[in-house]
């Protein structure tokens, strides 16, 4: 999803695999849609094609045990990027800088805790910058009209404001006033 805030990420994911994943196991750790390919390949006993490493991880051992592994998840889209590390999430928006949220205390991501956790903040910024350097430039970008809408939504969320618009048509109406 294009939104770096929790409302764009927290979605249920169900797995049923009789004989491999015990019924009723609940896993509250971090996982990503990028993990589906790695998990499917591992479940099938197949190797990843090509020489590039996969972005996701094999979830089968985690699903079988219900025990999460500590990991970082990264996202980047257009002028926005984010890093999730344990209970912390760092969000970067070009032109607005960074915000750090402690999701264990503020799931709504309304309180920037950079000043309360300066070591965590600096470490996560360094990790995000390093990860970003390793990526290839995007091969496709979102249409400019929707890119502007996505940017506005992130700008407003980072300022704890209501977005001025949520569609290109609403943006045009706001700008014509």
C-alpha cells in the first residue's frame, strides 16, 4: 500500500496448511507481502530464480512455531520511505524530514518521539539511508496526480492534520479556490 502509516499496513493475513502450520497459532510479528514468494518457494522446496536475493523471508518456521523473529521492514515509494524496527517506526517524507513513532504507546502515530529516543532515531535514520543507497532507482513511478495526493496525505499525517484532499479531483478543486 502507498501509505507509510499504520492504517495502510495493518491487514490480516491467514495461512492454512494442514500438517505444517498448527491450527490456532497467532503470530503478531512483522511480515510483509514480500514474504509470500520466499515462503511459497520454501514450502515447495524450490530455489529462487536468478542470482538476486529475495526481499522477503520464509515464514514457514515462524508460522509453525508462532515465535516471531526480530527484523526490520523497509518501504519506499516516490518521495516517502519508512522503516519499522520492533515497536518503532521511522517515516521520511521529502521536504518534511523524519518522524519517529513508538507504536507500542501510540498506534495512531500522532506523537513524534525523536527527542525522547535520540539513539534509536539516529540508528534508524542511518539504517534507512543505507538501505535506500542499496536500491535501484524505481523503474516505474506513480502518476503525478496521484503522487501529489499521496504526498499530501503523508504531509497531513506527519503534522497531525486532516489532508486537504484525497483524490486528484479534490486537489484540483482546492487549487482552483
